[in-house]
């Protein structure tokens, strides 16, 4: 594939944008080479400025659960734009989205909208501290909850990819109350609660961590976290920015049967536009201004274009009919089947090539690690062969398949991925794996 126009654009971008990109993982530093520039996307395919077409498993990092440029989402955004792009005043779509989130997620009684997942997680942490009147927060290494200062400690996503788990510009005092533990390690959690009685405001966790690749909670682990927080008077915060409305209509908490105290959302509820949300028990949420002392605000919170896109996406997924009812379509069943098809094919391709691969999947999220050992947490993930991943990434790119340009990012499947697309992907993987 030739990428003359992308190379020219990147050279220009380097002059005016730090690193030539507006989010670090896009820079291809983890895999080598230069990023390409996209100017068109439709369904499960993207097309770069040089006309090369690729099957996409990044899906704008998760929101495009229906594929790119879904016609009903585009129509909804156009119709909303006819009435104005932003008001800074309450609009009806805010109420519709809030009611829908509360109806789909049983743990959420009230919700506040934001403009990003980062803002949602940052605000949920502040609220947990304000509600409990405690300072300390537990997070898990490799879990990324946005680039808020107090959470950039052993973070995943781009911070992990580039080897800077602690960002410059964050004073030590900002993170002194953040305790970082290994995921899936119950003993470590017990020890911290024992050492800090009555001081833990809450635990924030990705119920299915998707920012160090993808690994799943071991049986009973999420239930254990819920029990520990309840016994201590701390709050359990689920960061469902990735998993919310993707793994099930009610997110990971529906899939695993857990009711956290607070939940953070994003991605799918924006339909490809910037949206976030956090919500939980009414007694906690009512601590937010203007009712309570915990401040949260934002000019673009509840932006009508973003909410129109998100509501159109959720309606198309079949989680509601536009009037508040919840008819269950088979969209999530189809995503599960497509994910299982990809998983089975990739496992067979790796076995045939004699390459050790751990293919972790949960619903329509996945990650392949080049290692012979199971991956349950960040330490396991770091043992994977990243040099082999680099070669695999570029081999798949040459075959017309776009995966995340880092070993430490999850892949995503959309309803637009057909059986034929999966077969093409598996065939390409089998070819590339034989060369590694």
C-alpha cells in the first residue's frame, strides 16, 4: 500500500502538533512506522487519504458499535443540528438520555452528563470523596480512567504504551492518596483496607480492563470488591466507559451481576460524538451541586448533537424503541457470535502456525497477546512478546486489517462486521502468523 498523502500530512502535522498527533497512541511509536490519515469511514471499513481501504477493529476506540457512519446516526445528528449545535441551557434530549441510562442500569438512580469519559471518572472520584468524607482511592495497575492528575498512576492505554505510567507535570501531592494494586489480587485489597481503616473513599475499576490489552476478572473477584467496599463504608466505582452498553445493554455490571455504587459511561452513548456520564445511588448523586457541596459543571454537558447520536445508536441496538420501552433485539447476540467466530478462528490460526497466543475476549472486545501464559493482570500482559506483536500489526496492516497500534489496547467488533469480514481477517492472520 502506498501512503504518499499520509506521509505528507504527517510531516506537516509534526510542525504544528506535538508528535504530529492529538492522542499519543495514534503516533505508532509502539509499533514503529508512521500513522496514516483517514478521511472516510463506513460500516466496518475505513479509507485513508491515499485510497487504501481497511477492515477496522479500533472503531474509534469503541463507540462505533454499529460501525462507522451509520445512516440513522448521521440522520439524527443532521436533524439535531437544524435546531442548533449547543445551547448551554437544559434541552429535552438530556432528560431522555438520563431516563434511558437509569432504566437500563439498575445501579443508577440518577445520572449527570459530561463531555468525556475522563470527566466522568474524574467527577465520580470527587463525588466519592465528598460523599464519604475520605481521601484515599484504590485503582489497579494497567487500568486507565482518563488523564485526570490523580489517576495517572500506573495507568494503561497510551501512558502504558509509552512507558510513562506517571505523567510529568503531576505533583506527587496530587497522587499521594491514590493506592495502586494488581488486578485480580484479592489479598492485596484486603491488606490495604486493613492498613487504612476508615480512610478508603472508594475503589475505581474497569470491570473488564481494556487499556492494557484485555483481561477478565477471575470468578468472584468483582463480587469480592463489592463486598469489601460495603463492609468498610467505601464506594465501588465501575468505569464502564468502554464496557457500558457494549458488553450488554446494562454493561459489564449486567453481564456479571454486580451493582456498584457509582458508574462511569462514555463511548457508545455518544454514537461517535463526545459524551460521558456518571451516575449511581440517588443519595450519593444528590451531593452534587446545586443540591450538595460537590461541584461539577460543563458548558457542553448534554450537548444536543452528541445526545441525538447516542440515542440513535441505542435505539438501533434495540435497547429501547424511542418511547422509553425496552424491546430486546438480537444485536448483542450477534456481537457475541461474531466475537466467538473471531476468537475461534484466531486461536486455530495461531495453533496452525505454532505461535503461542493468548486470545482474551469478552463479548465484542478482544486482545491477542503473544505469550504462552494466561493473562490475568498487567504483570502477565507485560510478559508478552511485543516485538512479535509489532511484526504482526504491520503484517495485518499490509493485508488490509487495522488493529490498535499497541499490544496494550483492546480491539472492538461492530454489528457491521459480517461473517465474511471475520473470515477475511482470520485468513489474513493465518498468513501473517506463518511469517513470524
